[in-house]
């Protein structure tokens, strides 16, 4: 009789505990699989939702030991930017403008990056409450995220199949709304890279950009932010003529004063490297350069620069993301 009882209990534990055990091992299996990889090449898509706007990218992300290269191409306007981490530093390159920002930065280790596998693993390891649960097509790993300059993003869902291979990542805000989605279409764990693939020189085209005399460098429609901090208003706007066009300077005054500068983006005939004491920052449709009290980015062929001694990096980001080609009405002018 005891023999049958022991057999029954063993079968019960096997049937009821197996599924739970598998779920508990999902995180560990996923982490081990990525940790043992010295390199990978990922292709996929990234979708960013901001208010009612949708921004879509094609992504190619590569890692080789401590080097990274991420190519992002905006599917709407074909605008391409490349994030490169090499032995010389961290760069954000805009090939069409023949220029780059150079950062002394700990990117990508200083925050969450939904399109990098090792960053997802770091999120899982950092969050003691991260968990996995069974889904219809595999498993979902949930973990907290760390976006230092965007406090609105708080968690992520990592979708893996039964073989623990990643399929998709969703980044959510505090209300559970999906703000970023990355879908992985292919992953190569044994890629072959050219010798200069992770070098800045491979991204420089000496014949890239020639001056176009017919292209207007004049800003005819001033673009205003749709969002302003509380008790802050536009106090002045000035247009300055330059050697290549004009520059618009908007001054906002009040409790959270800041200055916004706009001018037409001009491709450089010689490759330009701009040193930045700060971090690369992902906006809706582009990457920008964030420093202690300023933010610089290019969108829809316009260079933008915000500076403020009062605003936090999150507030600078919020203002920047509220600026679009449709923001032509004056916000808060007095």
C-alpha cells in the first residue's frame, strides 16, 4: 500500500510541479543563453508610441565583445542614424549630414536598451522581483527597466518561445500602456564582421555630401513645442541671419525658463565630430545628445537645441518630443 501511495505522490508532484518548474527555469535559461555569447547580430523592427503618433524603425544591432553598433532607419523618411561603441568612445552618427556626436559615456550599460540582448539580461538580473509566466506561444518574462532620462518607462515584457529564444520586447509606462515594441526577425550568434565594422572610419563617406546651392537654408515656419512646463510662456522670438541661412531663437520665461534654437540642418562637406559631455538619448524619431542642461537633436531636416538651467533631463525630453512639423501654433505666448 505504501508503495502505491509513494508512486501516487511522485506522479502528482511530477504533473503539478513540472509546469511550474519549467516557468521558474525560463529566466535562468534565457540569461545563461545570452551570457555565454561574445557576439551576436540582430535584425528587427522597433515601434515607438508617443501620444497619438507612431514612429517605426528598422534595426540592425551588433555586438562583438565590448563593441556595439546599432543601425536605426526611420521607415517613414528613411533617415538613418548609427550608435557605435568602439575603443575610442561612443558615437551617434548621422550619415546624411556627415557628422557625429562623440560621448564619454557608459552606454549601453548605463540604462535599459530594448534592442540589446545583454541589456535585457541586466534588467532581469537587477530586478529581484522579475518573473516568468506561461503564454500561448511560449513564456513572458517581466522585469523593471532603467531609463534614467525617461521616468515614464517603468517595466518591460520579454517574449520568448519554448526554446527560450527571444521574439519580442514591450516597454510599458506606469499605466501599463505599451510605449516601445521591438520585434526580432533574426538572430545570428556566430556572425562574421568585417575588420572595420566597429570602427568610425567605416561609417565615413568622404564623397557623401556636397553643398546644394538650390536647397533653402531659411526657416519659414517657426516650430513651437506643444508642451510647456507650468507657468512658463514664450517671451520673445528672434531671427538671425547667418552665412548659410537663418537661425530662430525662442526664449521662454517663467518658473521653468529655457531657450529653443532652430535652424536648417546642413550636410558637412568634411566629416564633423562634435564632443558632448553627456549621453545619447532616444527621442521619438531620432537620437539626440543630452548634457547636464541642454539637448541637441535633428528632426525633419531641422537642427534643434534646448538649453535651461532649471529643467531636468526628463522635462527637456518631454518638450523635445512635443515638437513636430505640425507644431506651428504659438504655445503660451504672452
